[in-house]
C-alpha cells in the first residue's frame, strides 16, 4: 500500500541526493510521493529527472535564504492524507533491510513516531554523559537498545498522520542552526505521541562536509544564535519561572568563565540571547 509521504530538503548535494533516491527504490511499493525541496545554487531538476526512479516525485525550488524548516513546510503543501510522513536529510544512505525493519516496527500500530538509528564511526563505543534532564530523555546512554526519547531528528523520522496534525503540522522556522529537533519532539510529546528510537534500524549519515544547513552557520554568530534559540525553546514550552531559572543559571556560568579566563563573551551572549528570544512563532 502506498501510504508514505516523503520529504527531502536538499542544497548543493546532487551526488548524495541521487544515491538516497536510488535507495528509495527498495521502498517504492510503500511510497505515495516524494517531495524534494531544492535550495541549490543551480537547479537540479534536469539531473533528477534523468534518474531511473520507481516512484512519483515532485521538485520544488526554494530561495537559499530560507531555512531548512521552511523547505519542509513548503513540501507539506503537497501532502495528500498519506498515513505516514517520512522526513529525510539528503546525505543519508538506507539499506533495503532497514526499510523492511521500518515496516515491521510500524505494523503493530503501537508506535506514533519512529526514529531509526544513525550509523557512524565509533558507534559501538560511544556513550553519552548526561548533564541535564533534557539530555537524559533525549539520547540513549548507548546505542544497544530501543527506547523512548524526546529529541526527534527532523531529518530522519517517520510520524503518523494524526499525531503530526495534532502537533501542528509544521516545523518552526525560527529554529535555524539549533533546537528544531527539541521543539519538534516536544510538540509531538505534547500531542500524546509514543516516540520510539530503534537503533537496530541502521541508517548511515554521511555527514557531507559542505552544503546543507552548514552554510547557515557561516553567516551567523553561532554562539549567540544558539543562546537565543535555547531561550526561545524554553520560552515556548515552559513556564516563565523555568525560563528565568535557565537565565540565572546561564548568567552564573558566564560569570564563572569571566572570573576564570577574563572572557566576557559567554555572559554577554547569555544576556543578549535571552533578550532576543522573544520571537513570534512561525
């Protein structure tokens, strides 16, 4: 049954994208449509149309100044009530077995949001040390077992139609270089989603050295932008007292760094980022 709607934003990565699109041929019997939103310097439409693909696809061209979340929102305008929405980055490789595992995991109709595992070098030995409550419910301590998690990767997840609609049916375009995975996961959780991370479904993230949203970071004060988005996330999802608590903790850490090293940048970014974080949701 063709009940999957796929969204792939892309930017100057025709080689990576082409490989992913060929991978999707293994999933073609489940695909209703693939929407590719292109922000490349030169149009990739002719190159994509030359590929031998076994499913329907559309290409939308988007201005390079817009965010990747803007691209995802553009793609959603072509949605046709498919049961599942599948969001992908353009530099992923997905083996055929992973598609079989995805269907098997979703088939019992228990999972509302599925997050496949990302395969990367050194994965077997990687462990996360938790520093905050959000860390604890966002990331596995290791990659051996499936589990609930709050943080949902916007560029690799499968979400049920009704839950995505309950969560607002959008991606918040205020999030530029940080925070969209947190916001997306929080909205899904608030919608009542059963969010499941399954590391046995392995997808390779190639981590292309150029292109994608990495270009955005070159035009921003990254430290300040992250602080602004950090406080925006708390302002959006938590009470005013929790937001103020995060501000005070940030100021304390900034003062400590100032006293240790004489560097005032962290303190300045904390205060300025807080003031800039009162954004209108979009």
